[in-house]
C-alpha cells in the first residue's frame, strides 16, 4: 500500500537564557543587551519563524524577563516558550 503524508517543516528554536546577574546567553553564547534586539529582529524574519525558548535562573529578577519579553514582541517574535528544569527546586 502506498500512503502520502504531508511533510511538516518544523522551525528550529533559539535558546535565550538569563542568569541571576541578568546576563544574556543566545544559544549558549554570552551577549550584551545591545546585541539582543538585532538578533531577535533577524530571527523574526526567518521562515518558518523559530521558537524562542526562554529560560531563567531562579534568582533572575522579573524586570529582566519583562524586558526580554518586550524586546521579543517589538521584534515580531510570536513563538515564545518558557523552559524549566524539573531538577531546579
């Protein structure tokens, strides 16, 4: 029997981490705040748009997360997910 299945292209993801000191890491690479907006804008233009996987240290200030989320929205990133580690308790 022959069967036809649609090929679904899944977008890659970009990992953005914030440590307790507010330092940013883009796919593991340490970046400064000035680099964040251009990188997000470039990611937003990719088709299909990659998912932004956001993770933060337990001691990260809410303000740092809010600024990153605002920058993502301004850049046009629409696929954002929070990543947690169940070992962090």
